[in-house]
């Protein structure tokens, strides 16, 4: 590791971390956040597993759910939200986004005392559960992107439901293993089973996806409007969306 860092002029070691040189002055803060992860994350892991259990009971078109973002990769703070990656049936992508956010608002109403920052502050209730990446089954066979960033996203995410669907994605996209061979042997200690009682699949026909997109996009654009005076939050949203193309929702082009 030290040899690799020394050979790369863009990297350095500080506070026992490998960091990019422009972030050397933030190494202490990054280290502190990393060390606080175990304390901050425990309660939110339990909350997330309970939320996912409700989600997959209500939305039978959801094939898999994984925890992503800082709760999965480390550095989670109580002011953060929980990012979720989903694989869903074809024709249900926007419906999944709508259901996650509807349940997310109802869930957050019970946690209105949660600490917030510029990204998680919302008018009604704090932003707590967030749909980070939503892929339809056909988008996964194969993935349009099998680069190191997509492989890292899958490698760092923590499966909670539908581990077999995630395994299928890895099997159908061997290019991911070229970047992270560990994907072939990953464990899933948080995985829950399929709920005994689920809403029937016929309750969510594909015809509901277009109106769900309209509602979801309206809500998303409203949230961006509420951040109009917080350029840091807008810049962060724009950056995250740029890393997920071509899988982002609500792109104008």
C-alpha cells in the first residue's frame, strides 16, 4: 500500500489514511468521522432493516435492497441520511422511487428530532431514507457500466434483501470482478427473508409508473428549489447524480 501511494503523486498518507493531496488539510476530520462511525451507525442499521422489511412488504416489485453511502462504507454521522440501492421489476423504476419516498416521509415523521444538515433538512420531516440508485432488472443484464466506480458501488453496499438478485447481477457482469474480485465471495450478514405477507403484485401494474414519475419528479424538483440558497447542498446533489449516470432519474436529456 505504501509503495502504491508513493508511486502516485496525487496520493498521500495522513492520519493512517490514504488521501488525495488536495484533501490533506481535512485528514484529521476524515479520521475523526471514520472513528465515530461505529457509535453513530448502530441505531440506524436497525432502523434501516426495519424500514426495508416494511418496504418489501408493501412493494412486491422490489427484487433487492442494499444499504449504500456512508452507512455502508463508513463515516456515518447522525445528521446523514441512509442511502438505499434497489433492483426492481421492469416498468416499476419510478414507482419504486415514489414508494420509497412516501414511506420515507411517514417513517421520518417518527424521527423529527433527528439531527440534520443542508442535505437532510426538509420542510416536513428530516430526510432519513433515500433512494440512491434504482435499477430495473433489464438494466442489469448487462449493466451499461462495468467500470471501477460501479464495481465499487456494489462492493461497498450492504445487502439487506434479495441477495440472490445481487448475485445474479455480479454473475451477469463479469467485468465488475476485474475491478473487485472480492465481489464473488461477499457475505451478507444483514439479509432478511421474504416477508410472509406482501401486497399482491397485481396491485402495481406498469401503467402506474408514468404518473409515479410525474409525482416523483415534481417532489424532487421542489426539494432542489428549497435548497436554492444552499449552493453547497446543490453542488453535492449534482456531484452524486453525475457519478450515477446513465442511471439517474429525472434527467432532462
